[in-house]
C-alpha cells in the first residue's frame, strides 16, 4: 500500500481585507514619497529665502501664496484703515518675547486686504491706536494655524501674505524681521510618519491573520 505524504493546507488570504490593507499601505507609502519630494523642494526654497532680504523691494502680493522668490523681500503696502487686530506670540527685534499685533488692513473697496505686523508688546492690552497709512517692511506669511491632517494631505489653503513693519506703532517695539530660520521644514518628519503608519498597518494585519489562522486550526 503506497502512503501519500501529508500535505500542508494552503493558506488562503481573505480577499477583501487584504485588498483594503494593501491599498491603504500603498497610499501611505505614496504620501511618504511625496513628502520626501516636498522636503527637497522646501530646502531649496529656504536657501533662496535666506538671501531675499538683501534683494530689491517688490510689490505686496494681492493674493496667496507668497512666491518663494519674494518671501522676506522688502515691500510696502498702503493701509487705508484697520478693520481689526490679531495677537500672536512673537519676538521683538531686540530679542525679547511678547505678543505681535497684526493689523487687518483694508487696502481698497474690494479684495482680501493685507495683514501687517505693527510691533510687539510684553503683554496684550487694548491694542495700538494706529489707524493706517503707508507701511514699509518685509514680506512674510501669516501664522500657520491650519489643521495638521490638512497639511499632511496637501489640502490646506495657502497662507496669506503678511508684512512685518520696519517701524512699530506707537507704544510697541519693532517686530523681529522675518528670517529663513523661522520657516519650518517638517516634510521629512511627515514622510517618516507615513512610512511608520504603513509599517504598523502591515504588522497589525499580520497579527490579525495569525490569530485568524490559529482560531481556524483550533
């Protein structure tokens, strides 16, 4: 009598869960690669911005985003009137910390207006009495309060242009000029996060498969 060797049951992966996990992992890896590309672009943009303060003055851009070749360039804007004030943590030109007063300026009958940093104070109060006029300074971008998920996915709206005034409003210290050192380059960290998410998804799925196989063989 001929005995046939025992055969090991062939493992069959569940189709739909495997497909969904595979697609999710591919998307996360793709996002990680995209963030690596963005990191290289941002590094080049920061290098360009570092030399911009010494370049000739440019017109204040009407709409976002601020082109990288204009970031930190000297500029000026005419503030017809101040529609409101915002306060943000900031630093004065003498190195002290405090609160920046950002004027929300009206620049015409229509349009987005302009944001102007009019100076820094050690503590927030009723706000400066400045009501508008011609302001000269350096081009920057508004503080970034966009949701992290939107930034990771590239869905966040562009940051509006903002002018950091050379001369402060009465009662305020001049704000520190914008610097390339203040521009974050978090794209490499975002890429690592996406790759970690992909690895964790694979590990969790493998553990779930092992548990599933163990329950079936029990």
